[in-house]
């Protein structure tokens, strides 16, 4: 089997990580590190053809970069960092290339989320989902909603098995010129499921926690916890205890389980699935359609306006 060739556009914070994952698989990597003013600077310096292109430039340049990569390297598959683009118009522009595009929604490849997806039916119907994605920085030009919400909109859409029918966003700019804190609520069709996403760039501690309340159990994934996944078996709660002590004692009687989940690096899995797709493997779970759904969901609730 010939050595795979991939061109990486952008070697910033995330591009550096993608480069590391490619190098770990022995990929012949050509790195183009354009400046922010011209996301395509240097693309013509890549010698010959490549099997794939990874776009890790700033989000506002994704559409232009994908179009240029598709033209410069006909037939090459393209992996674009999330969010795929920032407007519905840009999604429509890339639609003709949909069979060549994969989106790097890395959290779809997290082992704990894969475990939850695999066992979801055991816990009954999803009633409510929530996530907290909080930290200090790192500030991005696109604002906190477009930077962080794509992670969880993609995960919740994947888990629910359908696109949100409605989304609502409340966002504020506290210390940064763009929104740095936000709350987002998703509603899903033909089911009681709602989802809530809490985001912040100015929270004093890092929090990465996702909760799924299902009809038969509640599942909590704490990325920073020692026991990352906990399953709380649903127990009958006394509706009207006679006193507070009785309420405390009756609040939960069911067991709590913390299953072992084998670990691997999610981003390496993204690169591996991209390479397998290039070699003729199955369509990635994080495909163009999911990327378009994520963009459409956020754009309806919180349109992106480019700063003048």
C-alpha cells in the first residue's frame, strides 16, 4: 500500500494537534501555514497531488479554503475543522462537494460518548440532556457560541438521532469584544427531549460535564472526573414525605455504577477514520450532513455577523 499524502492547511493550536496525529500514522504530510489575512497562501506550493486535505484555518475562512482545496486537489477528500462554516449560505456553496467532506466534530469520537451511544437503548427514552462547557479562554474571533456550541449540538443530534427542531440562545459579552458567555436550549421533534448547553470563556475553573436523563436511568459523563461515566439507576421517589429527614432518606435508593471504558485519543480516531474513508472505507459518522445540521441549528438561533 502506497504512503498516504495529506495537505494540512493551518498549523495553529488545533492544526498542530492534527499534524501530530498524522505523523503518528506515518502520513506524508505537507503543511501550509497561511497567515490570517490569506488562508490560501502557500497552497500552490504543495507539490503534486494529495489523497486528502485537512482545513484547520480560522472558521470564517473555512468555506474559501475548502473550495480552493477541492479545486487544487481534484478527487481528494477534505476534513474541515468545526464549525464547518458559519452561515447557511456557505453550507449551500459547499453542497456540491458534500461527498468529499468530513467535519472534525471531535467529541463524536470520545470513547465515553461512544459507550453512551452504544448502550443508550438500555436506559430508555431520552428526556433531557445538558452540558457544561466552561473555562478561562481561549478567546476566538467567532465568539463563544460558534466556538463551543458545535461540539454539543453535534453530540446531542447524534445521540437523539434527529436534528433539533428549534434552538434558542442567550449570550453576553462581559470582558471580551465578542460573546464570552452563553446558554443554548435545543428542542427535538416528536419527543419530549430538550437539551441545554452552558458555555463560558470566563469561568474560573474548567468544567466539562454532560448529563442525560433517560426514562430508566441518568447518565453523567464528567471528562475531568476520576470515574468519568456514572449511571444512576432510576428509583421511585416518595412524592410527599412527612418530614425533611424522610425526604433525604427516600431521595434515591437505586445503585450507582461506574463502568470501565477503554481509552484512546479522540483526535487520533478522527484522523484514522478520515484515512480509512480515503482508502474506500465507510462514510464517516461526522459527515457533511451532520456539519450542515450543526450550522443550521446555531445559525437560526444565533446568526454569525462578521466584524467590520
